C-alpha cells in the first residue's frame, strides 16, 4: 500500500514514543526505505507545518499543559495559606502576582477557565475570577466560552454616556432561571425589578446585581463565578475591593484578577497607561498577568510592581508551536510582493548576532522560516533523505533547528541570506494589493480607516465597474421586494382558506422569501439590506467586511462576527463567504478567526504600533500562512523586537567611524583600488557588517574629505580635511570631483550591484540631512542645497549608475507616499537630476526602437 507524508510523520512519532529498538521504529524505518523520493520530500516539507503535532485529544477531559498545571498549583497553595490565615487570624501571606508569559493563540482564555473549573470551583468556591479584557470583542468571546463551560458570569463595563465614573454590571440571560421557575417570575414582580439595572458606581452595580440575582434564583444564587470586566471597570472594581468590608463577596481576598494582555495600548494612549497603573496598585490577594509580550518581572519598569510588596513569579510557555508565517513586503509602486527571509531582516551579521543573544528572539523567529529554509539549516538537500532526519512534531523540529539558526558564521549567514533571496524568495508581480489576498482562507487587513480600505479592496476605485455592480444589486433588491409583496398577498388569501396551512406555509417561506443572496453562502434579509447603503452591499458581495471602534454598520457587524466562526476544514477547498476582514487597532485583539491565513498591515497603522502590538497582529495567524507589510522598516520592528532599531543605529555609528578611519588611512599613499576594496571587505567581515553597507559608508566618507574634519578622530591619521569648507557649491563639488579621481575606483569595486548603489545614495542623503549615522555631522548639510549636482558628480565619476539613481528616486517616492512625516528635502532637491536621467533614458529607448 502506498504511504503519504502524514503517515510517515505519524510513524516517526510512534517510533520516538516506543524507543529506537522497538517494533514501531523498525517497521517505520523499513517503510521509509521503500518510499519514493517524492513522498520523502513531501514529508520533509510537511514536518515544518504547524499541523505536525501529536494528535490532539478528542473527547474526554481537555489536556492541560505544564504551564497551566504550574499556575494552578501556585494559586492553590496561595489561597490555602490565605484561608488558613483568615481562620486563625494569623498574619496573611504576601499577595501573589504571576506573569503568565505564553504566545498568542496558546489558549489564555482556556487557561482562565481551567483555573475556575479545576481549582476555584472545587477547592476555593468563594473566590471570584475577575477576567479583565482589553477590548469589547474579547469580552464577548470570553462570555461565549463561559457559557460553553456553564460558568455563571457577569459582565462589567464603563458607561460611556456619563463622565467615565459610572459602570454597568449585567447578568447575562444564560444564568437567569426564569423560564423554568415560575416562582422566580413572581418574585420579579414582587421585588419590582427595573426593566434595566441602569448605571451607577461599581459598588452600587455589584450589590444590585447580587440582590436581584439572589431573589430571582439565578445560577450562582446572586454570586458570579467569573466577572468579565473592561479595563476601566477593572480599575474601579479593584479599588472598591480594597475598600470593601471583609464580609463583602467582592473583598480583595475573594478575588483573583486574570489580566489579559495588560500592556495593550499603553504605548499609544497615556490614559490607558494611567488605568493599568491604577490596577497594578490595587491588585487583589492574587493576580495573573497573561501576556504574549510581557517579559519576566525583573525586566519590567518599577511601576508594574505596584505599591504593595508581593511575591512575584513568572511562568512561561516557550512559543515553539506557533503557526508558520512567511514574511513579505508589498511594493505599491512595483505591484510586487517580496518574500523576506528571517536572515533578510538583518542589515548585517553583527546585528544578527546581537538579536540572537536575546533569549526570546530566536524562538520567535523560527516560525518565519519556510520548510525549504529549515531544511537548508538541517542539511536536508533532497531528493529524499535519511529516516533519522524526520522530526516527530513541529516543536521537536524547531528545537533541533534553533541552535543551528542562532549560531551561523559570517560566511554561512552571507551565503544563506543571498540564497534565500532567489528562486522562491525572489519578488513576484501581483495584480495590485487585491492580488495578494488569500485565495482559500481569510485575509485580515489592519489599517486606520477600515471602511474606506474595505471599499477600496472591493473595487470602489473603478467607478464604471462599481456602477454596474450597484445596478445589479439594486435589481436584485427590487426583485426580492416584489417577491415579498406577492408572497404577502398569497399568504393573506391562504389565511382565509385554512389557518393551520397558512401557519405552516409561513414558516416555510420565511427561510427563502425575504432573503437576498449577495454571494454563495452569504444571504441577508431584504429588510436588513434596505436599511444598509448600496455601497456596503456591493462590498459584502465581494466577500469583504470590516470592524472598527465605532460606526460599523449593524449588518456588517453581524456578518463579521459570523465570519470569525468560519472553520476552514468545513469549507472543503472553497473560499469562505467573507474572506477579507478589515480592522482598525481596536479590533485586532478581538479578531480570533481560525480561517485567517493571510495578514496585511497597512503602513498608516503599522508605523504607529509598538512591538507588542505588532506581535499581537502576527498572532492573528491561527494556521500556517503569510504576513504582508507595506514597509521593511515596520516589518523589522515587528520581527526583531523593540530595541532593534536603536541598537542598530548605535552600532552603525560606531562602524561608520571604523570605515572613516580606514578610508583616511588610504589617503596620501600610492593607490591600489583593488587592494583597498579588499581591505574594506575584510573590515566588513571582521565587524560582521555587509560589504554593500561598507561601500555606502565609504562613499559618504569620501564626500566628507572636502568638509572640515569631524570631532573625535584618532591621532596619527593623514590631514586631508580643509579647515573651512569651500565658499560656493561649485567649488565644493569641484573638490569632490578631485577626490573621486583618486577614490572613485575603490568605491566602484565595492558597489557593483544596483542595490549596493541605492544603499549608498541613502547614506549620501543621511549625510546631507545629518541623519543617522551622521547625526552630529552638520557640515554635510552643504550637500543638501546641491543635491542634484552632487548626484551628478557621483554619476559622472561612475560611482552611481543611471539605473541606480532612477530606482532610488522611485523607491523614495513610494516611501514618502506611505509615510508623510518622512524628510523629503534631499529628494525634492535631487529631483531635477533624476528627471533629466529619466528623460535621457526614454529618449535613448525611442531612438533604439527607430
């Protein structure tokens, strides 16, 4: 019988489980030897996939992980000591504060419910779990999980219509016992329950909900097992808990805070920082801070620790099981997508070594390796390969790859970085950004204005096509209305004949008449459609929905929430009815859709997000998939961590000085451009920097030779710099041209590729703008006013090619369109020369055609 890749992965797991000499191991090895190379290659590819795990348990008790057991044990010990101290009137223990550091998608909600079901409910029934959620969407999702596990819960949220001090505590219908208990209904009349509990301060709301819940015989008899609260209400509740009497059900000793993603938004909004700080200062007797991006207590700022002494511990789950997410950058100007390998994220080997020394980063970066890149690191060449190279599951695989991945030599790093940028790693043309959307799963798009972007992705920009779609849908609506009216008339006639038959017909037609099909598997009621606007209907008919903090069309909101429940396996190869979900910042955390396999982050939002938020965005991939950014800068921040840019800027400034010293040492001697280029290449290797960067910095150094010497140069270097800069731009550029006569060939030898020269123009711009790594080099500003002439001098000296200058101009224009705050002065001054080159180039092409 023929075997599949999945069979071999299963057999490998069985072999590892039973040991090397077992029957399972021998049988698996024999079968492998009889398998074709094609199937072997498929197995080597599939072992990197997120689905390559030991089979998940089906039915029975849900499996718990080591970190979840550890958390339950710590909390159990703590509450046992607290209860004993209360009973004996002994001194209470220090509060317990736990950071639960687990990756996005590792089941933080499930962990909270396990704490309730396995611990609090069984051993500490007086303790209420306060689940603090970052967004409204998460609040709803946690509520659904509580209902699924039959946990009596309340919701608590700030009343936004007031001054911010009022809150609303609500008892969901799932815990009320009215339908089955007539006494409860009579009790309701007896106590005169209001139609609505209204809003008030948190103490009033909690007491009222408890009183009504007890009298109406709610499940829990007026005491919830879980309170799901938004951020502001959590702060008010904890302050109230500190001030409450010891007999109160919400006294701080009776609460366990489960704080979901406590650092969300603190970098964007100082008010959020203030509220989180209030929570930290009013922690109950035990608290869990569950986060994918919060490090151990030791590395946090002091305010995280609060004002009360506490026992603070960190429990971690290493993120080895995260879905694979290949990284890409979309170029609007070229309408192309460029895959970015994990090594392409680094400017040079020195930065790679620096980032790899952070214990968190290598593990997080492993998920961005493709199967082919992982196999390159493991030395699996194909076709075929040895049985012992197969890994049993993706965690074992990544543990095997990690030590190789984080310890590449300069030569290995340089070779693999170049190798991974070709073939499957080369840029691919796409049909606009819509061509980058997922073909089988769901694409999630992050941006500032979701409705605007959703309409654009649906084709709103093509007015002629859009008008046709509007006409088509309007016709559908009119036809649906006509059918409804006719149906109503028929029902009236039928009613006179036979009441029972009419009732049956009414039930049957309800599901068909009065509905309009926008696209396969997506139907809405005619009434709903008429309340919405036609542009929204066209957008939905293209499979696109959006969610934002406020102002979302109710029908879109309903369909969006439906889309979150889409399970890919149930679609059998078809695209989901809604396959693009466009979100703003507030909706990122609550969007948990198992069908998401493509992420797209627009730069307007991406450049505002902190590393923690960018990690959360990447965490929306719940299966192997693709993440697409609009800029490499934002992608680097997302993947390399919060301090990567600052650390690289500092390292580049130091290296710039090394290159400058090397270039100065070459002056005043007999020149050998090849030997000088070799010396600079050796310097690059020694310092772990790229040759392209070294050539770019050397270009800026040669340009600096006609400016006064920078401060801090070591003694003993040739005195080349003038004491004063040339009086006019013409004289300055003449001096530069003279320097290029002696240094130009060395620069040419360093920068043979167009990409190297584009990088060098970026450094020329940085020198002219006194930007990093030339922050304090104010003399370079002389080149700013003469930007066009400066590029022309470098072009005439054959340092820069025509293609490089034109390509730099196009890249700069595209970057400025994405980031309006970017400094455009050098580009604007250089434009005349770029335009002249473009015109000369097109004239040559025309004459060639003739």
